C-alpha cells in the first residue's frame, strides 16, 4: 500500500464499518456513529452488531461479510478477544485498514501477549494494516471524519487548520483539539496510535507528508518505539518544509535494566530521547501549551546542518515586568538575550526609542501606540544581531488589541521569526495574532520553551551506517580485551600488563606507581568486591596486592576463579570524565560524555548524542558538561587537553560503525584529562559485545 493510499484508507475513506457499535448513548461504543453524523461526514457508515437490527435509528448489519461492499476502514469497538476475531474477519473480507479501540494486548494483561501475537500473525499473513490497539480513533477535520470514541469530539465546529496531531495517548487528541479551539489553532487531522501492533506513529505521519492540508506536526510521545519509521517521516517532513514539534513523556528503564556499565544507567532516560529527537530534526517542547502555540514559530525557523541551541533573541515590551519574565525564561533555557548593537540603537534613537536598558527594549506606555511598536519591530526584525524577536504586550492587549497587538500582527516577515507573549488574559488579542501568522503565547514559560525548541531543530541526520546489534545474546569482555576494542576505535589508554594471579611476579611490569585490578569478564565493577589496589610502587607491594585481591574476590564471589590480574600505570591529570557508547534499544547508537569516576551516576552531569559524532559535535558535548568548565582555564586555572578529549569522544562514537565485534556497550571510566597538549588517557574500560561467550 502506498503512502497516499494508506492515508486515504485511514483518514479519507469512502466507507467505514463500526464493529460492535452500540445503540446505548451512554456507552463509549456508541460515540463514533453519533460523532460521524454530527460532524456531517458524507461517507457510507455500516454499524455492525449481531444482536440488533438497528443502532441509534440506523440499520445494523450482523457481520462484516453481510455488508454490500468492502469498507475502506473498520473501527473495532469490541472487547479484546472479540477484536482479534473481528480483525481476522476484516482481513478475509479485504478491508484495508482496521482500528482497534480495546486494550488487553500487553504483557501485564492475562492473555495479552497471545492476543498481540495473533494480531501480528494476521497482519503478516493477510496484509491488513492496523491502528492500535488501545486507539481512540482518527479524525480528519477538513473532511469531517470523526471516527473516534474520544468524548471531546462531541462538540461541533471543530477548528480546521493545518496542524496534524499524532499521539500515543488517545485522551490527548481530545485535550489538544479542545485547547486548539480555545487558542484559535486549527487541525488537519488527529490520530491516536495506541499500542502500535502494526502501524507506528512515524508511518502514519509519513502517509500524510504530501497532503497539502498539512503544514506542521504535533507529536505526543510516550516512548521512542518505531524510531526507524520516525526518522523516515522526520526526514520527509523536513524536505517539504513541514516542521515537527514533540512533547515526550516518561523515562526509559530498558537501558538501566540491560546495562552493565554506568553509561547505560546515565543514558537510559530522557537525555536519549532529546538526543534522538534533535538528530531527527524534531523540536522537543517541555510545556504542553508550547506544542500547539509554537507551531507557527517553528514554521518560520529555517533548518540548518547543526542545531542553534543558543538563539540570539531581542525582547521588546510595553510592560517591563512582562518583558523581564520572558527574558528570564529565555536566559534560563540557554538563549542569548541581549540589547541591540550600536547601529540598531542609533536607528531606534531616530525613532525616539531609547535602548540603553540592558537586555530589554522597554517602550513603556508609548509602545501602545501603533506606529511606535510597528517602527520598533521593523528595526529589530531587520537587525542582523538577532535570530528572533519576541514582542510582549501588557494590559492594553485585553482592552485595546488594535493598538497594542495590531502592530505586532502587521510586522510578520518571512526572513525573521516573530513571537508574542500577551501578559493579561486576552483571547481576542491571541486570536488576532495567530490569524496573522504570529506564534502568540499565554505564558512566558511556553514562549521561551517554543523559541528554544524551534531553534534546536536541525536538518535530520542520516541513519548510522553500521550494523544493528544481534539480539540473540551478548557477553562482557574483561578489561584487557576491552582495551583492544578501544585501541581499534582510537581511544587512548594507560599502559598495562596482565599477570597470572597464582604466581609471584618477578618485578613491577609497568613504571610505578601502579594500580592492580582483578581481571575477569565476570567482574564488571571490580571495586565492589575490593578488587582494586592503588599506589603500588614495588614488587613486594605488588605481591601483597595480588594476594589481597585474590582473597577479597574469593570472599565476595567464591564461584569466580580469578586467573589473572591487570597491572596498569596510574595516571594523574586535571580531571576525570566518563566516555561511553551504547546501542539503545529504541534510539539506536548513542555516545555519552559525563563527569567521571565513582560519582558519575550520582552527579549525572552529562551530554548525550546519537552516534557517531564529528569533532564539532564532540566539542559541543564538552561545553554542555558543567564540571568540564573547570578544565577550560576557568579563573586562570590550568587548561586541560579538551581537544584530545573531543577526539576521544568522536573515536568512542565510532563503535556504531564497528562490525566485528558488534559493540552493544563500551565505556572508558575514568578518562583522565591531562594538561593542554598532553592528551587524555583511559584507566578503566568495559565493553559488551553481541554474541554468546565462546
């Protein structure tokens, strides 16, 4: 099925079957028929109920086979077990798409796994496409298709527009449509994707990218499932100039549960989601309101190869307090908010506007006059030192929008994003601005959130070219073998030697002082079993260290036979970091840079990107780790070799391209950062690869 034919079957069918439609108005399963009729949909509707001859005054049919034609789309409103049989019947009749409302297809539900497996088998064998299960339906607002059981669609006059909503949560599509109606934001369509047994959110959105009625996308995500399809969609949307904003819930536990390293624990949360969405060119918002209010702003920001995480923003206001709120929020989120440059100040002075008050252009009450605000905006929007302009209107926006807000609406231009924050509750002013193409916000938090999200978008990156890890099994390498993997990647490490644990060494094999460590692929965290002895200076101390380590391992883990120890030259530098790689189950390959040593998971001062990364991106990551600012010559302190650290981060990220072994996790922790010009060196390593132990 082509993308367009899929879109038509889901969102623009000529006929629909409502399997399990109820005649009881109080039941959820009665809603789709009522909503379709109320919306004025002109297609053919076939209620199916084997126990009734009519439903809500309309003829009911006993089965899908009894219909006079094959419907394009079937909405299945039954319980979970009956839904499986209904899908099978639809597939046998030739129905192209079915949507399942019922839940009961998850592992926690008795029988859920079996039901899900059976749905997957039907899809594979018959080719029918499924939306859901646990889907509250689909809505095509311009086409008047309200094929949904969401109670919010009981109201009439749904707002028509160009925003397409796709949500893992069914209730959220109702919340967004009601909020959109109040905001004056209209929709091209809304889809509740539910459990995604077959069709993923990305694939459904992909089917709409060539729909001329769709101008941008709002995604509500509960997980990163189907990331490959999401990447395909995001790339196509960017190519067509249709921006995507997303609101993401939840934290992934899969990473920490499957991890043997600090990297998995650090990366198995929202940082991975942000890294992936940025890589896909999707702007992530943190406030629910910004998901809709930021749509117009996102359309006005041109995508570049690299995200602009610190946009230069001018704020002009008629109320100092309101303007200060926006300045504060923008600054907290990382924007560069500053006053006009010298030339721009001169141009404003010619208008009688003083811009000598720091980061805010405060017009005071004079800004409520049309020409004052309009002329000021013309100057700021043409100033090269700003990437965007935010206009803030005070109380006059509620009572005299034609004075305080009309000049903002009339100032829209294609070459510079313009947003507005309206301080009072002023629905008419907000509506006026949005109709003119200005992203207008009710709160300073949503305004700043949307600005940062819009500029953090980038042209979607290509999918990593390396192999996906084998899922049949994995094994952990001991530290010595892990260093061989780091060597192939180009990550430097301190010299070491491997010695038999049951023999007396004749000499210290590396220059002292040295560290002696238990060496076993069954000891991911050697310090937990007292398997590390530091500051060993001579052969006597070496022998004592080996004896002590053997005794400690035997006491803590008697089932492990310790055959060898690793003796490594100790390295001392200006700081320690963690450099890690992981193939995330949902997001794919990622690289992480974090504060290192034993406190890595506690401090959680880190930066995450999808892998591999180039040197420029590695330097961006270094700038994001707060503790590394001390190594950049802060207040005259000695500078660390951050260039070498960037090279090590980029090298570690190339584990995504390594075919043999296929790396699932790799970590160097700590990596010691030496003085500038002297490099960095890993003094511990842990690698997990695909495949069972030989």
